[in-house]
């Protein structure tokens, strides 16, 4: 690739990153409005915390290399779905599904793919709800649909996922069997606690209704 091609590819890459950053801003604004509406109607915010990130160039190239694809802007757009990532932490698992419904009902947001790891956890105990969606970014002369990955999980399971990630990075390709077993047991216990807390919340809500 000669120098003019390199420069052109770099310009296209920077334009692409600008669009993904804009898509994250747009999604977070939509989410903030949905939260405000939910708080107004139900006096309760289902979201505890929101984090966002743009995937690093090293992670992008590693993903394309693993797929056997050339490192080009076109391939990045076509084969890497999680360049713009949003992580939403909710209080309880029931909040996750409320949020999924609210996002899915947005008329100009298209859900391309979803994976419900809450009801179908990974073998290591990982639970979360993943969505790949497109959201419109309004520019001065056009509207561009941009992909965003959204991960929604409970605060407790987010703490577990951080610990599990540290373990994977520490032990590389090998994790001691005892640690694997303990990590899985922790995930199951956190899920059981989540279900018990939901039952308590339901009892409190029912009591409040009866008192009205």
C-alpha cells in the first residue's frame, strides 16, 4: 500500500470512529430520556450505572486477524460489531428486561441481534443480555445508521464479570480447576440472591398497593 492509500485509509478510519462516538452519544441520550420517563411514571430508576467505550485498534485488528480478514476500514465496519460498546448496570434482572423492551420499542432503532445470557448463561456462569443494534446519527446533510453493542447486566453480576476477567487475564489460557468451580458457584449464588431480592421487592410493592 503506497502513502496516498495509507493516508486515505487513515482519513476513512477517523471518520468511522467519529460516527461510532456519535452513535454512543446518541444512545446514551436516548437512554437518559427513557430513564427520566420511567422515573416520572414509576418513581424508580431501573439503571444504576452506564459505561461506554470505543474498542481499541489493537482489539479491532486482533478480531479481524482471528477471522482471517484483511485490516481495512470496510472489513472493520462489516465484521466487527462491537466497536462502540455500552455497558448498562441495573439493580435487578427484572430491570434488564424492562430496559430491553424500552430500547426495542424505539421506532428508529433496529435490533440486529440479541443474546439472552440471563436465561441461558455461559458455562462459566456469565449472565448478561447482549444487543447489537443500529441507531441513526443525524449529520448536517445525511442520516447514518451506526452499529452499537449494548450489554445489560445487574450490578452484582457486573462485579463478578470484572473478577472473572481479571482471572482470565492473569492465568492466560489456563485457569486452575478449583478456581473455575468457585467462580461458577459465585455466579450461581449471585443469581439466586437476585431472585430472592426480586421476591422481596414484589412483596413490598404488593404491600404498598394494599395500603393505598
